[in-house]
């Protein structure tokens, strides 16, 4: 594992003490708290309450959850997988990881399942970090080309914000959401490390504010220039030539290249399309659901608690984290967690296997590359 991925991990296993550790993302950015998952219930709760979140990360956590369950009860493979699968409905990585682990373990004697579950979970974590690093390398080529194009098209005396590549991202698709590097943020980290002048517009991402609390925290920690914006600002920035490219992640990608991601992604894609701003989606191939074609009609969209919309929490002037209500008590709330961006609005899919068009042919090529990679 590279130095970057090694120092930026959100879940890891400690051999000493046999511990599965996570960063509790509900406490960021105000506190960096590490907690230990000890039981299947801990793993399920961590996913449901979003102590861990992000499509690849919930799949990895589920795999460790199977290990924790088998340690408690060696006969619990099936029920553990069922409970973990029920924690969140939209990101396919969860089902993908559980299917992989269940298939491998079912073929073994019960006595051998515990050790193998741990090995598989650790392998999944390492593989995801590797895939995200490759996404970063592939995305970096796109950023280099866009920067070159921008520099060639503007007078050499241009300076300040305009001299760098302005990238807009939504939600958190960084190392906190994956085994390492991130998906949408991986090309940005690679570009920053390579000395490319980049600046990131960070959507706050209501209602849980993953942009404000997680993406901003990650980028600040790495010294990547960035600016936090309200979710509604992106269209305006694009109209005024202040965004050169959008890069977002994906929780589920369909056979025809539709992309399901955090609520609000679709509106950014529409604004990008209207303003000729390239709109890329970065994803590991584990995010593709080959059983689904039409994302808008077929992907189950998670709805979450009204409390997430009714309340905001943050650091009060007295230094404590406080939760306050922002709406009248009698007002009804709807809280959809994700939306689907149709393939026609997507400029390309940045994967660990290369960059592909977001259409049936492109996704079929990813499938071919996956088969070649495995065989
Ligand atoms: O509800 P969350 O925070 O789990 O949603 C996460 C996202 O929507 C990310 O953009 C997505 O998982 C892509 S990936 C790393």
C-alpha cells in the first residue's frame, strides 16, 4: 500500500488485540474519534448510523461484520449477511461484498470460515485501496488534458483562480468513503501530489453535510486548495466559467451507464450539461450493478429520518457540539438520500480499469476488462 493510502484509512484491522477499528465519521470535522467494532450489531449500527458511509466503505465494513459475527457464533453466516444487507439499500457495493464473501465461505467447513472471513475482509480493503489509486491515476490524465486545454485557450497573463483547474465535487467520495484514496477525490489527490494547480468547489451536501464536514476536512488535511459552497451555488458558478470539470462518485452504476449518487448530483449534472462543463463519475467496478439497466426506475432510493432535515448540528461558540432545530414542528419532511443521473449527462466513467463512455457499449467494455483482469 502506498504512503498516502497507509496514512489515510478509515477502517483497519489490528492483529494485536484482534480489533476492527474505524474513524467515527459522525464526529468529524470537530473530533477525530476512533472506535472499535466488536460485534455484528456494532457493524450494522456503524453502517446504519453512518459512522461509516460511502459505497465502497460500507461493503468493506460489512465484510468485517461477517467476521465479527462468525467469531461470536460460527453458525451465523447466513443471518449475518441478511442483517448486514438490510442496513442500507442503495449502494450496491454492500450486496456485492456480501455475495462475494458468502460464496467463498459457504464452500468451507464452519471451522475454517472465521479465519477466511477475516482474510477476505482484509483483501477487500486492500483491493479497494488499489482500485481507488488506479482511478486516481486514470482521472489524473483527464485533469492534465483539461488543464492543458485551459492554459492554451487563455492569455498567459491570466492568474489567480483562473490559472488553476476548478473542480466541483458533491458529497464525500474521498478516502473516508473507501479503502483509501477515494473515488472522485483520488484524481484530485494525484493531481495535487503531481504539482498540478487544482482548486476544489465543495458542495456542502445537505442534509448530512458530507461535503462541509468530510470532504472539506480531508482536503484541508492534505493542503488541497478548496472552497465550500452551498448546494445551490454550482449552477451559478458554471454559468460564469468558474468550474472546469465536475467529478462525483457513484453508489450504483447501471448497465446503460446511469449513475446513482448522493441527492443533488443530478441537478449538478444538468447544470454542467447546460454549460458545457465535463461531468465525470469516478467509480470502482464493484459499483456496477449488471442486473440493472434503467437507474431511474430500477434503483431503490434510500429515504432517511426527518430529523436529518429538521435539525442541524455544529460547533457552538462555547466549543461544544450542539444540535438545533431549523423547521417548525408541524412541517412534514421528505428525505431522499440519492438520485439518478442519466447516462446522457455523464462525460465518462473513470474506473480502475480505464476511462469508458457512459453507455451500454462502455459498460460492456468494463465488463470485458474485469473478466480479463480476473482471468
Ligand atoms: O450517504 P453516503 O454518505 O453514504 O453517500 C455517499 C455518496 O453518495 C458518495 O458520493 C458515494 O458513495 C460515492 S463514493 C465513494
